[in-house]
């Protein structure tokens, strides 16, 4: 029996035109959806479950009731059950920082004792990009970040992972389980939830837990970070029109690209 | 009274809409121009389980109700009616096998539809038998333990891509009654004497395959008979309410797709120094388009609900939904082109295609005029 925990987040997506309300974006201009990286993490976990004999996939999220729709879509794709952490204390927190998330997920890990934890590399709304690695540190798990290929040898307790580094360098690493892997987009092609999966997901469990249930108090989610301002940067754009026939235009384009540093050495 | 959808129905709509946005919309114009059947999209649709979801669970499907099918069809048609029809029609005719087929027929013909390994079709219309279905002249004669079939079928959806068809044939020409004497027989496309010719040049739904089928001494085993000999029409009629509701859902989808595109364009397009959505003439168009679409959706959902829970009393409602939603589809697509102006008249935008696609919903599965006849007949107490 192997247990895989996937942390997922419902993120806010901002419409093209929006209005700021202090340090927040007005709710009217936000739509909520599953964090893109998490979709790849879910697919990774579900593929492990399909390939293995006895693999349980559990998803964990922090968020209000609204998130259940998103979590249920993960269940429809093959996750076995979900855990959603929320209560009045969490609802009153302005900014849930990495430490707070780490405390919460760490409590869940203590309870669930997963062999493998998959997170997205980052969440595209607040983009801390740190939760996965921070959770590994707190839980005492091995970790690998920005994983774009995974070959799991569950019997040997090793995850062979590939990480794409800057400049086209790829690193192959063996990580001993239990481990946290932060999953990069492109590692696979996330599936659509099948109509049958959507039906089955209605009967799967999403357990709601409070901080109290997890043995935490409000001190655990007090933030050391304060959001001080939010503004739209002035944007500059630069347009250059290429004229002449295709050869001349292509040559001009090539020289501009070279100037900007695009192309082989 | 509860007008809300269940969580499952909401999730179904959202995920199908996501599939349609990624897999259908980007390729729709190309398949329309080429009149090509979208094999690659069909493969992905099969993976997601979109094909023949009305097939019962024990044969690999989901056993979708009419309402759930309507929600699915609406989302597909809102993305593209041509490819939407390809997906929605993969199990055309399966309802006869589900309701009247033998266990062996169900096990043979239903699972491959869901898995995307086979496509089927229903063959009723003939060159000389359109609205007048009782004038079907394709003959099936019994010869030993086989049926020998001769005749032509016209406008058959999936005609050249289908693997098997439920074909309405006259089996007992001597009976006096107009409606008995016909039977439904399964004909596979690899039988000797079977041929299909693709019909090209359609105004709309051009990704969908339409063909003429020719049966020239086609022999099939007697066990290919679906249900009871001589009762073919009565068997088909049981599904008119369901299939008309499905076409109503197509109309709602077309109207929704056209209205959404008009709303988007109206906010982007600027004239006289401002967005054309600031002009009241455009605002009123959009208001009417969305109102009509919502009204058609309400009627369609009610009809679907009726088919699912009050099947005895839904005939008039199904015809109302089919007639109204198909009219709304053509009207809203027309206005969507108008909002686009000249841009809507070329195929850079989707609305021209929706305008062409919409018309078929007033023609197939019983024309607008036939639907009005049915509504009037029910009103005047002259039920079938």
C-alpha cells in the first residue's frame, strides 16, 4: 500500500480589466479555478495509482466551501478522497503565508503519513513558490523541486526524478521516500475528468477539518508578512514595423532577435 | 419547484465546456471548410466518455438522463455545432437497441460506441420519404434465416463513418394500417451490397458526416431484427420526444454560442470613438438574444425533465421546445452576424458558421411545420 498526498489550491484568476480595492483585487474581477501546476500534480498522482497495485491518492486543500467544486473535479479525475481545511480563524486571516500553510499541511502529513507528497511548483495567484519545499523541511521528508519527469520505484522506495535547470541543463536525481516533489507544468498531459468520473466523484468523501481538528491554534496561521501595497505598473511597449519583401523582413527580424539575445551561440 | 442543477450537472457542464474550448473551438473552422469528419477530436471525446453517455452502465455507458444529455449537447453545440453533432450523434439509433434489443445485441453493439471503437446511425429518411415517414419503401424480405434488404436511405448522419445502422425497413407490406408493417433492422457497413455515398455541399454542420445509403440485396441474419417485427414505427415514435428535446438542446447551444460571441465582439469593436456595446441598439440586441436563449433553455430543460419523469404527457412540450429553440437558434445567430457587421460575413469569426449551422435545427428530426402540426393536434385533442 502506498499513499500519495497531493496538495491543491483553488486560485483566483484576474480578468483582463480589473479594479484594485486597497491591497485586494475587487472580487467582481476574479474567477476561481484549480491552480495550473496542481493539475499536473494530480495527473502525476493518478497515473501512479493507475500503474500501481494498491495506491491511495488523497488531496488536501486550504480554502472555503467554494473550493469544493474544484476539489471534486480532482476526485473526478481519479483522486480517492479529499481533505479541506477551513474555519472562522482561517477566514479572518488576510494573508496565509508559507509558514501557515506549512503548519497546516504538516499536521495533515502527521495524520496521513503519506509516502509521497506532490505539490505544484507554485500557485499562480500569490506565487510564493515555497510551500512544497517548506513542507518537506518541516515534515523531515526528502524533496526535489521543479520536477518534470518522474519514474517511481515504489519497492525500492526511490523516486528517480528529472529537473529542468536554466540553460537547457537537465538534472537526474534519486530521491528516497518519503519525499515531497514539486511538480512542473509539462510533466504530463492532464486529463479531462470523464463523465463517469464526475458521477463517481459525487459520492467520494471530502473531509472538512478545522485548525482545532488538526491540533493547531490561531498562532499557527499568524503571518509575519504584511501586504503593504498593490498597484498596476506602468507598462511600456515598443513597436518596430518591418517593411520590404519577405527576405528583407526576415533579415531585419533576425537581427533584432540576435540583439535581444535569442538564438544559438 | 427547483430550477437549480445538481453539483454533478454543474461539473458536467464546466468540464465539457473546458474540453470544448481546448479541443473543439481551435479546429472548428478548419473542419467546416474541409467538410471533414474530426477523427482526432472523436478520439479525445471517447477518452472523456462523451460518446453515447445514454448507454446504460452495464454496457459501459453512464446511463445519462435526457436532461444530462441536454446539458452536454448544449455545451458541445455552443463551441461548434458541426463537431458537436459528430460527438452527440455517435450513438444515434442506440436508443432502439437499449429499449428493444436482445441481450446479445446490447453486448455486441453498445460498448464499442462508448469506447469510440464504433459509430452508429439511425436510417429512417429516404429520397421520397422525409416528413412522411410512413412512405418508407426500403424492403426487407425474409429468406430462410436471413433478411434481404433493398432500397435507399437519404440524409443519414454518420453514413460513411458509421459501423452499423438501425434501418427502418418495410417487412410486411400487406398490412392495412399505415404505421405497422415496418421493422428496425441492424445493418453493418461491411455487409456485401452495402454502400454509402457522402453528401457534400451542405450549408452547415459540415464536419458532421451525412450520406446516402444504398442496400443492394444486403443479407443480414434474422437476429439483426431489433424488437418486434412490424412494430418499427411504434418503436421509433417512443423516442421522438427524446430526440426532439435533444435537437432543442442543440438550438439552445447554438444560440448560446452565437450570443456569447456577439457579446464579446461588441465589447471589443470600437466605432465613433467608443465600444459599440455602448450603443443602445447593440445593447437591445444582446438583451434580446440572451433572453430568448434563456427562454429556449427553460423550455428545453422542462421538456427533458418531462421525458425523464412524466413521459406520458411530454409530446406537445417536446415539439414546442424543438420548434422554439430551433427558431431562437436561427434568430440569435442572425443577430450575432448583424452585431459583427462586415466581419461577421467572412469566416474570420465563428458567427457566420453558426448562422449556417443553425438552419438545420429547423429541418431535421421533424421540421418546424411538423412540430406545429403536432402541437396543434395535441391542442385540438386529436392525439395519435
